[in-house]
């Protein structure tokens, strides 16, 4: 039998590899807020990274409460999306990365988003790591699987 | 771009737009073959229709609601039925209809026509789709023609075509359909020629019947058959048929009639006509450059070619595909009538006799060696009947489907399963049993002393009259701990039954869903009102056939189960002996034989949860929302009771959701206690769905691995409208 567990993880990797952008959900004072970020995910699916100017609402929000959600999907804005697209919601906690581990991560980040070089090198930008707690994957329009990371 | 293409304006590059069949026909017309007036509706018209009506994505959503490979044939049929209904409900928009009407009317005025499928992918696949898509004969009037064009388009998504495309690996996204409209030639004799015999390359074959070709093509009229020498065209042999029927055109469509006596004595073709037919077919072979399968007809002594296509069944040395089996799932009315006769008069008595014959053997008296032989023999018998089940009983189930299609075509209901209510008029045996159970439960409910005695297991003190009723119930229906298909945990005992009765008595009786009889009568009148004269008689006959087919859908499992139970009885006896040996009371060498024969059999094992994590895995994966088929409308949430073994049923509690692999008829006694039903086996016409509809319970069928991924006690929500089962709560 196909190992569905492995197959689903592989699907996640492929989706994260193929997509540049994710919707990031943060909140403040009980008000949810959504924004678009360029991201990359680690091979082990434990972490996702994005870069944001520190002056943004999203950064302020996640500083106030680290609980965030991200949505990555393969839609193409066409009718076929309804049966073809895969969408994944990531739930986890966000933290700014500072110190020596910042450089290797930025290098990996720029391999995926080389056009953002100037942006990420700016001192006003923060590199943020989201440590995933759970993934919720939707495909075939309504089929939903949950993946929970064992702590 | 032209949507209606005729012989005068066909171009090489049109081949993909009109399909191989249409292209060959107009090419033949252009090159001097005598063919009926023919035009092709290109696949562009189909594309415009599915885009404009939004059907393109609706079809894809329907096809992708589940992994296709995880769908059973019955689910695929359901899927095809829903898609067909979408086509029936969506008129061709005016801007398309007007273009088609103008071009068709110029050609055919009010002449009757054939509306035939011509799928472009038949060519690219280098595979034969013959018979997988629909064609309609003798259609008159432009509105009727347009309606049948829609039906031909819909047949692109027939269950057989879906299965076949999946098997040969064609992408469903690219599937499209062209249509051939052809003047009807009311031939007095017709047939098929294979210019090369698939079994012998030096020969050709002609098959011929009186009347139209449909009787021959769908297998209802036996043809005369000639084998000819390909080189000399000399007749090598002629096998006459018993000529009893012929297919003739009626007002809309065709009808099978008895063949006049005078004609039945003569073969439809004489030697000269045989040569003429074969000669024309060989001309087509020369023209197309490959052996052809040619359909033809004679009208007033003049030979007309109806269609010509390359033979795809010529031996290629490759394993055969399953197109034949897919096709066998669709049988004509006549064919089903004779199948019914065979099933009722031959197969069911045969199955009962096989089960009785096995049951008559006292297994305990057999030596170990004889028991080993008996197990193998029973296994073979079971195997034989399982094959018959697939070959005869499953196709007979198409009686229900054929009726459903005729009903949906006539009524065009919003719910494509409305017709089921018309078939459930004959009450199922399981409902009678459930009523008896409710009577017993009511006695406990009204007698506190009796309830206490039963709870304490003091059966000897209980009212003897009640105990007698329990005994006679067990005698009639079994003790409910045994599955209809045997079950190795079967031990004759009244305890499981009493447990269930006590649970039933603790709660008010479950109301039966809306009773069907009145509704069935109304639906029957509505259905019959769509037909007049002979067609009304046929519609009534079809309804009768469908009711038998429906009932058999339930009963055939029971018959097969009785045979399987005998296999299991022998296996149980062998296991018992092996156990005894291990405790040291028997001769070793003989039990080795028993062990060997058991090891040889394909044992059932528990289905593993495919999502279960391996040790050390970083992810725990669990389904949240599983998609199946909507089997009964309604929504309910409750604690799951997963039935892995039949004996699990005895623990069923009121309000639980019944989760099982397949509801078998002996399981349905807990349904009145259940709040919803979830089944791994999928389909709208399976037992679980039918019984759930009967009690008005939400039901979802076709949930892959249902009994493996859901645990007893899990809180689940069953959405019977959308066919979704949601596990757990929404907590993150």
C-alpha cells in the first residue's frame, strides 16, 4: 500500500517549492489581519521563513502575539482551481531571527527569491521564522487532512 | 469557424474536430461510396456548450471529488448519472442552438435521423471506444435532435467510457465530443462486416440480421454469420441463426418485433448479396488502407454503408483491456430480460443447491485429509459463484440503472435518484425484522421487572412467553452476532440480541422515514404519463424488471453469503482441530495438511490505517474532512461506533453513528438506533444508503478506509447532503 503519510508530506514539500507567496494571518486587539509574504519552507517541514520591514502592521502584530497562520495554495485564478488546486493552512508561532543563524537562512531564502536581495539586506527588515505546529491541507475541493507536528 | 461540417467542406485538418467516425463518413461520401446524407457537428460546439453553461468545471469537480482509483464502479456510475443529469438540465444556449438548427434543418428538413457519437480521442488512443458512447436512431424534429445531441455529449462521461479512459490512460481534461447526424435508412436487412477475421487473417466475416442494425449491435438479435476467403471472396461457411426478431423504426426510436414467419425461413443475405457486401467493405479497406469494421444496410436492394472504422481488436499480442466488461455493464432491455430469466430459473436455484449440498456434509466426521480436500473444494465452489456474481448478477443490477436513465430522460427530475423511491415499493425483509425487534423492545420498555431480569442476565426467571419469542426470532433471523457472510466469531447465543433490545427499550422507538407506498404510486403515475401505447407497456415492463433487479441487489449478497458461510465453516473446523493438536491430542502429519491448506487461502486481515504514523515519525497525520458520496440527505453529529466484526454490533448505543465497511442486510437492525450511517463501500444504490433513506438518516458512502481511520468513540459529523464526514472538533 502507498504510504499516505509520506505521500502527503511530499505533496506539502512540492507545494511549498512551487509557490513563492503565502498569505500571513496575524491579529491585534482581537482584529485579524492578512498580508502577503514571500516565503520558503524547510525540507523537514518544521519551519517557514519570510522577510518583512519592521515598520509593518504584520510585524507589530506578531511581536504583540506570536501566534500566526499562513496559507499557501496553488490556485491560478481559473475555474480549474476548484478541482485542481491544493491549499494548505499552517498554524504556528513566529519569531524574529537574529544573530549568527540569520546568515545561512538568508542565503537559502535568496536562492528561492534572488530578486529580493536588496530588500532582505536592508537593516530595516526582519527575518521571521514560523515554527509550524499543524498543517491543514485541502484538496479535491473539500478533502481535508491534518498534520500535527510531534513536539 | 464552422460547427456543422459536410462532405463538401471537409478538410484534412478537420479530423480532430469531427472525430474519426465522422471524418471517415464524410470522406467516403466525397469519394463515391453510397452513404446516407451525413453532417458532423464539430467538437467546437461541445466546447462552447460546456464553457457557456459552466458544465466544464462542474464535470471536473464531480470527477475529482475523490481519487478515481478509490471509486468503485457503482460510485463511477453515480458520478456518470449526476453528470448526465447536468446535461439533461442544461438547455443548449440560444446562440449555439440557433447555429446548429439552421444548418441541420437545411440538410434534413423533417427527415428522421441518427444522432451518433464521434469522439476525437478514439483516433489518438489507437483504442476502440466502440459502444462506449451513445448513439440514437430514428430521431425526428429539430428540438428532439438537439436534445439527443446533448445526450451524445453527455455520453462522453458514461461510466463505461470513464473507466475505459482511466484504464488506457487518457486525460479527462482533454476529452471532447463531436456528433454525426445521419439520415435514417430504414433498411430491411443490415449487418456488420469485418474485412479481416480477428481470429484468422486470411478470412473475412459478415454478420447480418433482418431490419435495422441496432438489434445486432446491442446483441438482442442473433445474426446469420458467414466466413469468407479474403482473397477470393468465396464463402467458406454460413452459420444460420434462429431468426425470431427484427428491429424496426417506430415514431421516435426503434422497437424489437417478432420476425414474420415467411422471413424467418430465409437468411437475410443470398450468395450474391454476401459478395456485394464483402466487396464494398474491401473497397473501404483499400480506401482507408487498413482492415475495416463496416456497418451497412440494404434499402430497396440498394446497399448503403452506415459507417466504417479500423478494426482495433486484431490480435496485437498484448493483454486484452477490459472494454468488454465495461460494456457488459450496459445491457439492453431485451438482454436484461433474458438475464433475469437465467438468474431466477438457473443461477439462484444453483446457488441455493450449492450451499445446501455443502451444508449437508457433517464436517466433524471427515478425516483431517478429507477436511483439507473439502476446504479446497468449497473454496473452488465459492470462487466459481463469485465469478458468476460478477459476470451475471452485477450486470443485472443495470436493470435499476437502465430504469433510472429512462426515468430521468422522461421526467428530468432535479434529484437524479428520485426513481429509487419508485423501486422500494416491495418491502425489504430487513424492515419486517426490524419491526419485530421493535415489538420485543416495546415489551421490555413497558415491563420494568422484565427489563431488570434481562439486565441481570436472569433469563430463566423472565416471562417464558417473552423468551419463546426471542427463541423464535433467533430461529428465523439468527442471533444477530453472525454476519450474513458467515463470520468466524459466530456463537449461537441470545445475549447480543437482548443487549440490543435493552438499548432499544431505553429510548423511544425510531420513527420510520416517510413511507414510500403513496409516493411510489404518485411517481409511477407521473412516469407512465410520459408514455402512450406500446411505449407505455414497455415502460411498465421496464419498471417491473427494475424492481426485480433492485430487490436482487439486496438478495444476491445473501445467496452468495450462504456459500461463503460454508467455506468459513470448514475453515473454522480446521482451525479447531489445529488448536486441539497444539494442546497435544492429535496426529501431527494430518494437521500439517490442514495448516497448509489454510495458509494457501487468501485470509482476511484487518485493514491497516494508511495514515498511521510509523515510530519516530515527526508528523501525526489524521483526516479532518473525508469526501464520499451523498447517500441520504441530512446532517448529524455523534459518537462513532466502528463495526470491524459483526459482534461489535451488540454494543451499539442509541444515537451513535454506524461506521462500517459495508452494511450487509443482517446488520441493519441497529439502523433504527443510529443517528447516521457511514460506509466505506460507495454508491447511491447500496444497502446502507437504501436503508438510511428508509429511516430518514443522513448517510455518506464511499469513505475510503472508513473503518480504519475512524475509531469507536470519535466524534464525527455526517453531512449527507454533500457527502462529507468531518472528524473531531474544530479546535486547533
